[in-house]
């Protein structure tokens, strides 16, 4: 079953390659969508894929790459949406 979510990640998540590694993990999980830095220092993600793949992706986002320090990840369900790939904005 397809699922689409938004993930707002806070902490030390900018300047540590978070967006690059998020795209890499999304491609591994067969998840489409986008990731972008926000002006408040957080990272915003919208992702769509099979429920099990999204759950795996969310678990990774709660940790991030080795150099990141995630303090909070807020997950919200969104209406289903299809992207062609996963992009960095």
C-alpha cells in the first residue's frame, strides 16, 4: 500500500550532508519525493512509497547520517502523491 508523509527534522541537520544522504537512502528504499533545507535550520522532507519502505526511511531520518545530531523528527501523513524521483531542492 502506498503512503506519503512529510518529515520535519530538527537538530544539527544542516551543513552535515543530510540532504545528500537522505536522497541516497531514499533511492535505496525506493522512495520518491524531495528534501530541502529550511531557513530555521531544519530539514523538510516529503516522501512517497510502499508503507514498509516509508517506515524504513522514516527510521533512518530519525538518526540521519553520522555527522548529524537529530533532536526531533515530526512525521505527518499526507494525501498520496507520486514523484518521478527523489530530489534535493
